[in-house]
């Protein structure tokens, strides 16, 4: 089962999201911690404590990671690093954890049949970004969506994508699986994904999986990494078609201008994901420096 801390993270996300919304709306005024705290009906002390527990860093530091200026800086810095990583196939020590993601694609026949003969288990459980609906088969996770609308609508969307599959619900197993996706401490392991898409979409998603946590990439850079520099629009369409949140990290793709861009599960959640990953990466860097000292 997930830990009480994991459940608390999920509840804290609602406050974090409101704080991000307030900051986005009032960015020109550079609001203080006291002003943000008042906007979310908390004392500055409690907001500081909540952010630090959720993201591992202070609100001020977290907010530095979700500014447009930071995004532009990271895009510029990442270009050479991303090209080297893509060529080598190696990941750096900045990963959130040692979770390796492997992919398998549905066959065209399975797609045409609507999943006939496929058994799917699904459930709703907490994540650090609010409740999430996750679905999986014996071959891997096939759906992961943050609950940005009512639960019946979320389930209806899943059923519509797999009309001929056998689908059963198991919230407890969903809780255990999400605890593997978002481990409280660095954890070695492997997760398998079952992908449903065109050949091009799957290539885009596989390229995204190789993008390091805490790293930002533009639509154009992603297209160039796929040796399709003029396919930015098609890349954007592939991101919009993604139904496996976080594990296929379309939240790491932003516009060349540093603008956050759209996100199926909400732009505030996208910013929260980016800040959360950057904060964990910062903690990992500090820990590594301590180990070397």
C-alpha cells in the first residue's frame, strides 16, 4: 500500500495548483510568499512547510523553476546535452529514480478490434499530482490520466478507447502500481507500457521517454532528434494523442519561446510536474555532492 506521506502529497497538490494559478495570474507583480499564502488561505509558515514537504524545496526555489525565464535558459542549455544523450543512449545521474520504461505496441489488428481479447484492470488512486486513473494489462500500463474531470467521465473515456476489451476495476492494485510510478525513495525497477498509436506517434513517445527528468525540450528540438525537423506540427499532434501521463513525459515539451504550452491534464499541473522534477533533481545533486565530500 502507499504510505500516508504519499496520500498527503496527493492532497497537498490541490493547494500547490491554486498557488501556481495565483502566481501565473499575478506574475508581473512578483507576489511575495505572504501574498501567495493569503491567496490559498494558509499562513506563510504553513505554505512554506507544505511546499517543502511536497516538492522538497522552498516555494521561492520552486517558483524559480517554473518561470518563463528559467524555461528559456534550460532550453538553451539542454540542446547540446540532449543531442549527446540521444547519440549515446545513456542517461545521466540526474534521473528521479532508476525506473526503466520499456514499450510494446498494439498490433494493427488489436487496434481495429477495439482491444478484443485484451483483459484490462483499472483503478483510481492518489499520486503526487492528485488522484489518477491508471489501467494496465499483462503486457504493461496502457492508460494513465490525472483526474482533471469527474471520475465517471474519466472511466467513460477509457471504455471508449477499449470498447471490446474486458475491463475490471481494482483500486487497491492501482494504488500499489502508482506507488511504483511515483516512489517515495529512489527505486530500481522496470515498468512496461502498452502503446496504442500510429508508427509516427510511437516514435515520438519513445523519443520522449529518453528525455531526462527535469529536462525541458522544445517541439522543434524533439522533431530534430527524430530526424524529422519539419514535422513539428505532427510531433505536437502525437503529444496531444498521448494517454499515458508522466511515463510518456509530454509535460517536458514546451515552446521555443519558453511558454509552457498546452497539456491534456491542465497547464497548472504541467508546471507542477516540471517544478517537482527540478526540485527532486536539485536534491539529488546536493546528495551526490555530499557523498563526494
